[in-house]
């Protein structure tokens, strides 16, 4: 299996070699003649160049872009190109074997590098940490073993055996992957000598945000940026507010609108000094953070399920219902008590039923939810994660969410947030993320970041009346008239990647500004409307963007959407009300790269998981997870927590199944509508997906908000989170008049038994003349009739 | 026949024994398994507390300076003298005031201090000589001829717990000591009433417990203005900017709070915990449209419409998520350029000098006009405006004093009260506040705990857990201690205990476990019991009746035989 993967990678490199020569010509076409932009490029390169050769991943990562661009940015072309023919494969194998031996000596270098990475506090999925966690996990398991009941003990033992075996396997794998990487390095070093010059332009491309005036090429690239529009205010403001709306036409004809509002405040919430004077940051949230010593807080409310296969990846994923995860500061002593209070307070702030979060649906994930802000916390005892899949999201949650915005719903992009339209949609998700971030690239000082996001998908048929024609007014029943005066940047982006020459749809009013951003491992092109510029509103003083498809009447099928690299499905199998099976399918659609994913599922205690039935298979073969963390449930106390690290082979489906038994609840524990079923929250799949283009690792750089949420630690891959469907499981449900019936029945039985006993004890018995039988009496009657003496 | 008789006897015995088993085992078992858990509560002590008899004791030290007493008077004046006064407020509340006066003559240093040129300086040097304990009052009696006090002023009250009293004119003529004391005593009482408590203060503090006879509208408004006693307060300053497009406001709230509000709150620290927050709200509008007054070329808000101002703003203010203490709101409203300047008019249609108003037990609002700070129209919008915090904080500080109940009732004629200085609060003002707050706490805690006891007594289905019982008993002990400390005159401790009492009583009263009412309607109970009890009890009862009637018959038979 590993060999095949190597082969795939190998082939990939070769195709890159072939393609790379012609690529930069194509790339520079949009910028032709702009002298100043070229100058800008060089300065950037000069700054970043020294670092460049040390990173093994970047070359491989950067190159596919060109390939993609050559193929007019459609992946379909790339895929056909990517399919290796049989002969080629064999050839490559030969060359690979030839080159494998000279690659060995570089191993030491590789390890050094890894050490460096570790000191930098790199991403959780690097091999070193994985091993660490493995050993730590084993320790935990052994301690847990003692506490467990006999049955569970057996399970864990099995599991332990499993993990030790896994370890061996992973080390093998690791070696193999190392070899792969070395090969790529070799390959790259060869290329580097020839392709130094191209490299530079390519790197510039990776940092994105080059704003190009398509019509007016003489204007220097960054002139349209908002800071110029801001009148210089005398005191350096300590807080900053940005707002942004991204509109992405989806291939299904639906439209996706994503709002992001970001407030950054240089206040030190972690210090001893109490923060109490608020300007742009909402006071209610700030008080909560201060009181409960929260380091990071992520909360989302979602109505509807994001259809990854139809819509692609969302900018910010969220599971249906409510999700809350919080990292506490390490000064908190009673984490569970603080968590309980916090959920109650948040429930009040957001008018949601977060107060139903208790120990039975709270878990402490060991690896899946690392802090998204700065701070390399590894002790997951300060983390709490809970979902409420049952939560219905509606207006009463939107109003308090809007109240947190400095401009409320009075000005800026937030005027579009009218609940009558927002909730008349297929998918609605709103979230609040609070985390500490770096102020400068050196990360000398930190500041608190509050991101409020709202994602909504309008349906082609219900909201759009079946016409592929969208406008702001049609979506939100409002138009934009001004930016929020408090915002330092206020922009609307429209994704026009699939529409480079305007052949798909027409966007009016046309905007001269275009920008490129690397988001979710793909380079996208956006039209930008800067609301701080008066020119954006035109003569009508209001902005009502209109997207009209050209082929709206004739049903010409739009180009095939890129298949998302990673997606998943989950369902319950089995019949009857006793046992069942949870199936989780994870799809890796990458044609030639395998990558690891972390799967987390928290299952309520009333589904008793049989962990010994856990099977993981991909392509019909057993796929041993390299890391398993399982915390068995306790009835009415805590849920099951199952986390594992899986390696997904390229272009495969990995199936995780586990059997369970349904428990009988106490009659007060049933919900008011027990026959509806019981929800099991979404599983979470966190992955570092290999990127097609080089990701930008500098988090402090000014980037569009939608592309800068998940911190990116290496250029070759990007972080992604996928939520599966929540499950609805039927539990054996009694007839609820049963208790009364049972009482009555038992009482009657007791009474009857008691009555006969009582009779036996108290009655007096007398010997009685037995009366003659019926036959005898009849005989006597006949005898009397005949005059014969009676019997 | 004999065997039949034996059988019948056996049957009777069996029926009797079953009845006995049912009564001895079945009934207690049923009783025990269906009863609700109710922890023991100190009901007797609570009932005692329901009849509240408060005694407030003040230590008054009367110091005679040289020249006020004749030598023979000096010998005869008693060292201590106690004066009591009882007031019955209502059927189960009685108040007793006890003034324990100590008489002595001034020592040399005090004489020196009293020779200072002004009363303020004398006050300061007297304070450095001896710091009197919390709740006590020292009255220095100076001769009629002294120049320490200006003409026409008989009593001077400074920043501390001392007062200077001028000996009245008729007493300079020597008479016996009884007349002297009879002359001094009402005046000293008057001083003490200003400096520690008066009967009206205390009855106002008891308003939670005692329904007062409706007085005048003004006095009712006065009594309802200040916040209820609470262990903590949240003070929130909000800057309302209705138009961030045309002006960008900056206020140095941190500095202002530090220099103006914090000293007062430090002084009030023994009373309650205070926390201060501030926020800026954008696009926050008033609820009413101000009217344009062409004669003034300004917009005006009438006193009648002020009531409608707060509601729409309050929705934006947000409650404090992190605590449940009462919030004091102070809003600074900067009207936008099109509605500026904006003035508040009182009932007489006269502009209010401070351009601010307050709402009882809620907070204050101030309108801050900035139209003169706009340029001549050529400056680009938004205009940056720095707010003059001194002007704002002066108003807010006055409102805060009102809200917290630091109100100085107008001094009687002839009294000179030194205006409060940098700390914003004189020692005796704090004492006054502490007296009324202590009484208020005690009154509130007793009513809470008695009503809780009543409730628990009336509804037998409520489960009383051990933690509630412990809260109740700690309330009772703290209350008893507070009352005792009040009697002893230790104001500081009394306040401390009364705070503990109020906290514990609130916790017991609002405990969520009291809501879990085990309540089953009677018809359902019968529906469940009848299938069991009816078939079981009917045979027992019938056989008992039969046995009884047989026994009666037998007795009758025996009697007839005897006859």
C-alpha cells in the first residue's frame, strides 16, 4: 500500500517537472506591464528568501498551482493529467528504486529539521507529537485499566494490543514517508538550481492579496486598500474592527453568503489587571471571559446541514445544532464547576439552551481541538467540548448575536442581517470565536480577537424562485448604503473564480478590484467592493450587487465542481431496538496523496458502544488507526469519547464501524417526544489536507478574514474540519401510562393473593353433608317416578 | 361443637393478628416510604426573630473645654449617663435608642487644638489626637465666647466623627449641674441624630418589613431613590454615541474613575463591594424626539418625556452577565449634530443647570453638547472630540451619592456642616449609612427568613435539604449576632454580621432545590392507593366489626345469664 503511495507521489513530481517550465509565463499575464508590482514582488522575495531552502514541503506544494492554472484552473483537467498510465508507473518505479539509496544520508538533516519544528511549537499532526501522545495515551490507558470493570478491562486490553501493533506499523510507515520526503527534497534541490527565478515569483503568489486593477493597470497594486480611506486619527486606537461579506455562487445554483466581523483588542485578558473599560469589544462577552478565565471560546449555532458534496467546503465549518468548546486558562482550579457556570451564563447571553450542557454531553478531546489562538497548551484538562444537536436556531439567537456588533444592525454590512430572510434559507450558521492572537509577526504582544461569523445558503428554488439570478436585495431584502463608520475595513467579496472572462455570469455593478486569496487549499479570485470608498456605491448611493447567469434559460450544466478532497457520511445500521451499528465513512478524494485525519466521536451513554467491535477498513483492507483514545462512558455521568488518528489512502473510502446496544432509560429521563428519537452529535474530522497551492503561514499579515481563521503552520497543507451528520437513534420507548398500570396491576394481584390468604386464615371450616351428584339426583327423580326406592 | 368453637376462636385470633401486623408494620412502612425529606429548621428562633426588637446604642463622648463648667459643677457632673428612648413602629417591631453619654473635661492637647483659628483646622487636629471608633460621636462643648465658630453658628460638624457645640448663652450664668445637663441633653441628641441616625432614617430602612403610612409624595420619592442594600453593586458608565459618522468620541474613563469615583468607593468599601465597568454604545438613540425651541435655538427635552428616554436605551445596555448584583447605570449622551444642542427642562420649563437627570434605583443620564466643538463645517467628518471628564464626573458623582443613599438631610438651623472634601464622604456620613444599612439588612433578612419558614410550614411537600437547613441556621445565628452587636454599639461588626445574614437568607430562599416540589394531586393518590388498600382493608375491617359485635353479644348473653 505504502509503495503505491510512493509511486503516486513520485509520478506527481515528475508531472510537475514537466509542467513547471511553462507556468510562470501564464501566471504573469494578469500583471503584465505593471512595473511597480514587479518591484514589490522583489522586495518580498528578498525578505523571505533565506528561509526558503530549509522547508521541504513548499516546493511540492507550490507547484501544483501552475499546473492548475495551465489547465484553466479546472481540476477536471488536472485529474485527467494526474491519472498515470501503466507504463509510466513502471518506469517510475524503476527510477525510484534507483534513487532511493542516495537519499539515505540526508536523514539526519531531516531529523534536525523536525526538532526545529518542535521547538517552534508546530502543528499537532507532526509525527513527533503523535508519538508523544501515543505514549501518553498508553499511560492513561494503564491507569484507567484499574478503575474499569472487568468487561471494560478486557476491551481496553485488546485495544492496547491494537495500539502497540499500530505503533510498529506507524514507525514503518513513518520511515517510508520519510523516504518519500527525502526524495521530494532531492528532486527539489535539482529543480532549485534551474528554477530559482521562477521560485521567487511563485512565492510572491503564495502570499496573495495582490490587488490588481484590471482596467487601470498604471495604478500601483495596493492603492485601493482601506487604510488610505481612513482619516488619520490622532491617538493610536487600541481596538480595531473589520467587517466582510463573501458571496460564493454554488454550483447547485444556490448562493452562499458568509459574513465575518472581527474585533481585535490589545487588552490583556490573561493578566492580573481586570479589564473593565470597553469600546468596540462587547462588554457582556468581555465580562464573561474575565470572570471565568477563558482563554478561548468557540460557540456556534447552526440550522441545517452543510452539504459538502454539493456545495464544497464552507469557510467555517459547524455542526448542526449548538457547539461550544472552551479552553480555560491554567489558573482555573475547578474546571468543571466553571464550565457549568459558563454554560449557564452563555445560555443567558445567547438565549439558547446551552444550560442543558452537563457532564453527560461534555467531553475532553485529547487531540482534535487544539487552541486556534496562540499559546501551545497541551494539557487538555482545561478543554471542554459539548454539542447540542437538538438545538433549534432562530431569531432569538440572532438578536443577541447582533447586539455584540459595535454597529448593531444600524450600519455597515449588518443591515443585511434581517431575520425574516436569513431564516428563510437552507442553511444558517452563526458563530462567535474568541481567541488570543499575535499583534506582530514576532508575537511580542498579544491581543484578544473576537470573530463573529454568519454563514447562510439561499436555496435556488425557495429563495430564488428557480431563477439563477441573485442580488443583495433578493437575498436579504436590503441593499448596502454605507460601511460601518467604526470599521477600519469593510469589504464585499464575490467569488468569480469560475467566471474569469464573464462567460458564466454577469456581475453588476462591475468592480475594478480583483484579489486572489488562498483559501481551503485553493487559489480563488474575488471581485472586491470596498465599502469605505464612496465610489463603490455609484450614483444611486446604494450597492445592490447582481449576479445574473447568462445561460439561465437553457439548461447548460455549469462546469463540474471540484470534488472536495475530504468529506464524510455517517449512519446507523441494524434493526430492532436492541443493538445497532454506527458507520462512519470518510472519503479521501485526493488522487495520489494519503493524509492523516483525526476522528472524534462523542456518543451519549445510552448507546453502549462495544469497542471490541470497532473496525476500520479502507479499500477492503484493515486500516489500523495509529492512535486511539477511548474513554468509556459512565451511566448518567459521561459520554463515550472515541478519538483516533487514521491514515486515509489516496482516492479511497475509509469505513469506521462500531456496534452498540441501546440502554433503557428511567421514565423521567425521556424527552417529551421520545418517539422522535435521540440525537447523537456530529463526529468531527480534523485533517491536514495536502494543499494544491502553497498556503500562507504568516498569520499577522493583512488578509481577507475568511481565509485567515484557521492558523496555517506549513505551506504544504491546510487545516480543515469536517462535521458528519448528527444521528437520530430510536431508543426502546415504554408506554408512559405504564407506571400507573403496573401499580394498579400489582396492587390487584397483591390484593387477590392477600384476600385468599386472609380467607384461609380466618374462615372456620365445618364438615358438611356432601350433596348428591347430578347423575344421582337425576337417577333418584327417575326412581321416584318409577316408585323404586331411592339410592 | 367444641371443635367448631376452637376454629372460630382461631379465626378471630388470625384476623386480629393480621390487623395488628398491618397497623404496626404496614402503616409505618407506608408512611416512611412516602414521606418527603425535611431537615430540621430552627422554627422557634425564627419566630422569635419575627418579633424584632432592635436596640441601637451610640457612644457619645461629651468633652467640656475650659470655661464651660464651674468647678463645683465639674465635680457633680456624672461620668456616664444613659438615655433611652423606645419607639413602637408596628405590632411586632419595636425600636429602642440608647445614648450612652460619657462626660469629661478636655485635656491640654485638646484645649490647644480648640484654639486653632478655624473650625476645620480644629477638627483635623482633634482627629489626629484620638481616632474615635466607628459609630461613636464626640461632642466638644466650647464656651459661649469662643471665636472658633462664626457668628450665628451653634454647632459645627466636620469631616470626622467630631462636632463642636457652643454652650448656650443662658448657661454661662452658673446654676446647678442638673440644669446644665437638662439644657445640654436635647442639643446633644440633636447633634447625634444628624451624625448617626434619626428615627425617620431608621423607619425608612425598615420599609421592607413595616408598611409605612403613606406620607407626602416627596418623602416617598426620597425614600425610594436610593438602592436597596446589597452586598455588591455594579457601576456601569456608558457613553452613547448616536452618530459615529459625524463625531468620534474619546473619553478618558479610566483616569476619571481613578481620580473621581474610586476615592468614594474606597471609603464605602466596608459597606459593599463595587465593581466599575464602562462601555461605548454606538447608534444608541433616545426614545423621544426632542422638540426644537426656536427662542433658544436649541432642542429641549421636557421633564414629562424623560420617563420615555430610558427604555429603548436600556435594551442596548446589557445586563451584567457575570454577577447578579444590582447595576447602577450612568449614561453620557452626546447628541448628534442635527439635534444639538439639547437641553433638559424641568417642570417649570427652566433649563436644568447640570443638563442631567436621574431615575430612582436605576441610574443617571447626562446630556453632553458638543456642537461648539465642531469646526466651521470645513473639517472632514468624523470630528474627533475629547470629552471633558471633570464636568461629567462631577454630575455622576453627585448622582452616585444619591443612589447610594448618602443624602444629607437639611441640617437644623444653627448647624454648620462642612461640605464633603476630596474623599467625597465624611466619616460620620459613612456611619450614618452604616446604621441605616445595618438596620435594613437585619429587617430584610428577618422578613426573608420568616417568610421562608412560613412557606415551608404551609406547603408540606417541599423537600428541605440539609444545605438549606444549614443556610437557615447560619442566617439565624448571624442575625442574632448582628442584633447583639447593635445593642453593644459595635457598628462595624453589626454590619458585617447583617451582611452575612442577608447573603445566607437569600441563598436559602432562592435555592433551586426548593423548586422540586413533590406534589401529587389527591385524586391521583387515591387512584393509586385504592386498588391496594380497598381489598386489603375491607376484610380486616369487616372481621374486626364482626369480632366486636360477637363480643358484645356474648357480654349481653352473660349479663342475661347473671340476671
